[in-house]
C-alpha cells in the first residue's frame, strides 16, 4: 500500500512553492503552496488537465521557468541543500548531473541539424569533461541501454520515429548519471503500444539505476503501472496525493473520482474515455474559494467562501471541504 | 440562459468583434502606428496636391531663383529652373503612389490567380504554372523593365494618354506589375495547399459547389491576411523599382514622380553643387513611404501569425 | 526523377541542376524574342545606330551569323542560341563595332570590386549585428538596431550615394565622388595608386553596403529570434550549457539557414543592384555600361547584359538550393 521506506532524508523537498506569470504588467498566479517530497528510487506522477500547474511545478523544480515566470514563495531542497532554481548560473552545476529532463520527443526538443549521438554525447563532453571519443562511446552505450541499436546514432532526429526519438531523449537524460529525472509528458504524443513500451523502459531503468522520477501527465492510466505515488493538481494547487493503490482504490477528492471514472476500463465494458464536463480554468479566470466548485458534483456553500487546505489522512493528503478533519494537520504524511 | 440571436445578426457581431480585435492587435505595434500615420499624410498629399501647394510648377511658370536653399518663401528650396521643391514633391506623391499601388494591384491579382489555381488544382496544372512562376521569378526584372520600357515607348510614342496615364508611366506600371507577381504567386500557392486540406473546403465540394466558387468564396477570404501582409512588401518594392527606373530616365518629366525628380536633380548637378534639399526631399519621401509599408507589412504578418506565447 | 549527377543527396542534385539548365535556356529564348519583336527589320534596327561605324563586311557577317535571312523560328533561334553558346554576343554599335563580349569582360572587374567589397562588408556587419540583436531581444540597442536596419533596407542605394556625395565630397571634400580612380594617381607608386582607388571605392561601396546591412540584420535577427523560442534551446538550457555554448552549438547553425540562402540569392543580383549606384558615381562598370547602352539604344550590348544577369541569377539560385541541401539534413 505505501511506498517502500527509504532511510535518511528525502532526495528532493519542495516547500510551499509559488510561481507567478507576468503578462503585460499584471501578475497571474501560476502555482500556490506546492509541497511534496521525493526519495531515491521513487516515482511520483504529477497529474492534471492543462493549466493545472503540473508543468509549471516541474519546470520550476528544474529551474527551467520561462523568462516571464518567477518564483514568488517557497523553494526546493536537493539532498538537504537549497537548490538555486531562480539563478541560472548557480543552477548550472546541478543541471543534468543531479537533475535531468526528458522532454516530449515528438516536439522539436532535439536539434534538427545534429545527429542524435552527438546530442547525447554533448553533456558528457561539456559537463563531465570526457574526450570526444569517450563521449561518443558512452552515447552508443546509452542508446543500447534504451533499446536502440548504436548505428542509429548517426541518424538525424527527423529520420527517427516518435517512439525512437523518445528513447533518444531518455538516453540523453541519463548521460551524466542524474539522481532525479523529470519526464514532461513523455508519452503523450505516442500511440498506445509505443506508450506502454516507453513506460516499461522507464520503470526498468529506474529500478536498475535507482532513479527518482517525476512524471508529468494528464493521463491517469499512464500512472498505474509506472509510478509509486500520484499528486493531482488543479488550478495551480495540489488537491490530492497518495499512493497509486490508495488513489485508485479509494479516491477522496471529487475531481480525482471524476478523473478515475473517465479512464476507459475494458473489464467494465467502458471503452471510451469520458471527459469531465466543463473546462479547466485558465490562469486568468480561476475562481475564489475552491477553484473546482463550478464543476464539482458535491459543491457546498462553504466551497465558494473558503479555500480548502491540503490536509493529511492515513493514506495521503486531500484538499476538500468534504474532509474537514484532514485539514487540521497540514504536515507531510509520515509515511503512514 | 442567453438568448439565441438570429444567425445573420450573430455573424455580423462576430465579424465586428473580429475586426475590432484585429485592429487593436495590429495598432498595438508601434511600427504599425507610425506607418499608418505617415501613409495617411502622403495619401492626403497624393489626393489633393492642388489644394495644398497649388498647381504643378513647370519651367515656364516657376517663380523662384535657381537652386536656392530652403527659405521662408521656398520651404524646401528651389531647383535649377526655379521651381519650388515642396510643390514638386507634393505633386510627385500622386505619381509615385499611384504607380506603386496600381502595379501592386496587378501583381496581387495575377499572382493570386496563378497561385490559387496552382495550389487548388494541383498535379499538372500546378507543375506548369509553377514552372512559369519560377521563370518569372528568376528573370532580372529590373533590367527587363529597363530594356522593355524604351522599346515599348518607341512603338507607342511618348505623347497622349493610355487609360489616364502618360505612356511611360503606363509602361512602368505594367512592367512592374508583370515582373513582381511571381513572388505573390508562390506565397498564395503554399497557403492554398495548406487550406485545401481543411474541412470547410471538403464540405463545400461535397455540397457540389463549383471549383470557381470554392476558390472565390471559401479560399480567397482566408488568403486575404497573407496577401495583405505580403502585399505591403510588394508595394515597398514597387516604389523602389519605379524610383530606380525613373531615376535612370524612364519616367515622365511632365508628371514627375519622386524618382524623376531625383533624375532631374542628378542631371542638374545637385550632388556636386551641394543642393542637398533638391535631392534630399524626394528621396526622403521615398524612404518614408517605403518604410511605412514595410512596417505595416511586418505588423500585419505579426498579427496574423503570432509568435509562441509564454503563458501556459 | 531525372538522371544526372548523384551527389550527397541522391537525386536531389541532379534535379536541381537540370531545372537550372532548362531555366537558363528559357532565359536565352526570352532574350532572343525580346529583341526580335521590335517592329521593323531586325537587322536594320539592330544595326541602325551603328550604320556609320559598322563596316558593310561586319554587317554582312552579322546578318549571316544571326541568320536574319532565314525564318524566325526555329532557324534564327537556333543560330542565336548556338552563336551565343560559342560566346559570340554580337557587336556593340556605340563602341564602334567592338564585340559585346569584350566590352562586358572589360567592365566587369570594376563592378565586381564595388559589389564584392560591399557584400563582404555587409555580410560581416549585418550578420553579427543581426544575430546579436536576435539573441538578446528587447532593450534600447535592439530597437535602435532594428529600426535603423529597416530604414536602411527601405532606402534606395543610389539616393544614399547622392547624399554621401553631397556630404563627404562636395561639402567636406574628404573623398572623391566621381569615377573609380583619378588619372595620374598611380603614376607615382603602386601604393599611391592603390590608395587612390580605395578612396574612390569608399562612397560607392558604402552606398551599396548600408542597404544590404539593413537587409541582413533584419533577416538574421528574425532567424535568430525564431530559433531562440524553439524547444531544442530549452533542452540545451536544461543540459546546463552556458549562454555562449547554447549560441554556438545550437542556435547559430540553425539561424544560419535562412541567412545563407539570402546571401547566396543576393549574389545573383549583384550586378543589377549596382546599375543605379554606378550611374550616380560614374563608376566605369557594367552598371553604367547598361545605362549608356540604354541611352544609345545599343541593343546587342543590352542583350548581352540581360543574358549575363539572367545567368547569374539562375546560377545563384542553383548554388542556394545546393547549399541549403548541404546545410539542412531535413531537406536531403
């Protein structure tokens, strides 16, 4: 039920993180009060619709916010020390060595005029100081590790299929032996079969290399096989988190329940994914009180007045007025 | 519950809102505002020169001294025949602008027709039309104009009127129009290829709409943004070409454009005698108008093809 | 698919070269037709201005080599094409029966010096400024650079030339505003002659170069601006590359593609662009030859120049296509 206990301090601690976006001299709230922990070897999923803040959170942790975004509160600790996510120069030694990112390979995330082996070898040369031949050899090793034959290393990105490009991104992310890998919707643009292959690959690598993984996705079905814990985000806040089993078997927040209900399940004969009615809020039009109340089947009067706080219960945390007792304790769950 | 409006009212509202949104976005560009302002100024000059400075001064009725620098009497000085330079450039606005705009119109019409046909019909029509377009693209249009104009003028003669224009100006308009359409054609073709795959085209075809109607009523309105944005650049180019051709002597001294004025200035030795007002004024007008069109074209392009937004 | 030379891109090279040859042929045919559609007797027209200076033997030879006694198409066309391919462009009228080919070759170096130097200067300054502006978008320097570049791009080079002459030659007297050398300047020493030539080059080169710089800055800046927002730049930043490394290893190469294409295409228009500037400075190159021929109705010369220009544009397009194929693997 619970994540396996790892002794010692957490690898990554995010504490009360808040990010704002600047748009034509007004500040728009991105994320608020985001706190969670990550231990070595753990895989956590950040789930939500577009505009939920999941990408903002992950990019903030990686220090990759766009120039019009800024951290306005809180911070991140890596191995107990403050991670300088707002300072590009100070962040540089951590990049790729400690924390790397697997972007969506379907996009233009690979340089179109460079061969993929060269791109994989690049961080080895620049960050680990390897000689060119050494780095290219390591690139070939990494390609084999992700299931691509090393001759394909001489290919350009457009010559590879979507699934292969994703594998290349994974190989590249592992180049400097990071401890934390962030996957930014790594399977979103792939077909179901390739998706399953990539997730299996990620799980295998994670176990072999004891990687900690943050997986961003809008698709809960992706989470079940590959992650230990799940965090659901809505309108820039975490509204529920817990273990995979806990969330799937016993979801508490109405939004989580709707998300799980919308997953197609062949065993119950439901074949088509049913979207949740209504639209997720944009940064500009979030509601006061509980942002979900306009789409919530269980909305009460208090939901329009008070923001529900994230509170702990035995299996995780939830922010909903339906669970008032949980709101009293807002510490992290003590792995219970 | 909102009331549903009748369909035509709704459509009109949507269109008005779209136009308002476009205008506010377009005029949000500093360059666009400058360009539009300058253009309005010069259009006013071109529309009513007699109102602003009186009739065009000729060597006969010139009143000033020769090559006088700007003074209270002649705000922009005089030329070698005593004509007021301000008078000359205000009248020149009409000639330069009309030539540029009419020749651009020709380019746009021909280019759009060819580009749309090539993109829409595809296959061998596309292949042959594009070969022709590439050919016209490659021909040195300036030299072609340079060579054709005197030849045509010799056959037609330098006097009289063709459609309200002096022969040399008419030829210049035609020549510029016919040598710049290739640029438009290429762009229209690639846009058409993209649009052709869209649903509304499918729907129209399924309903049995004729090809011509599909092109005119469905494709063309969607092509307008691209055509407009590039059309501004075509005008800027047309101004430049006309100015250069006139500078080399192909213009008409009786209906002088800014380019012709520059030619007259050069021949009068304005450069070597330091008459900076005489050659500065017409050239500055060309720069301002050309730049205005470029700025407007860039702003239009930016409005219709916005760059990536950074807000998630 | 056509046959032909197989290059690094397979059939790509062959197709492109083939198309260029066809286009060149079409330019030749157009050239032929242009000067044959002049009403009246073509020979009389073509030799009219030169009747006094061209000998009857030359006239007869021309009539024969041009095949003017035979039907227009295909005989005249074929003989025109074959004589042209052999390098015979006919005789000029204005210059007392001098061969057109010789005239062109005589005048070409001056134009190449002017246009070539201008291009080199423009490429160096324009690209560096443009890439810098595009990399660090925003700010006063960027806006100033972009605004000035747009203005320069919209300025007719010959007008700029006239202004420069008024300023630096007439008023300040620092530089000559006429011709490409002062007679007698090179009599003393080679160095003195060289300096004299350089002094004459400055203003015309500046006139051409400034407009080109404007164009290159605008294009390079736009290219770099586009590249900077691409996803692979985020990847580069995530990898922990420094700004310099990101620029050199990723941004530069990608931004270069449209810029290189533009430069290559521009090279085809080098002569055409020089025509008006040469007119202003009385520069003894192909440009002023064109104007002189125009004023004298020297059709053989005009014909030869038209062909030269057409060929250089076709050639430049060909090179641009090939280079683009080399630089962008997606196209191969």
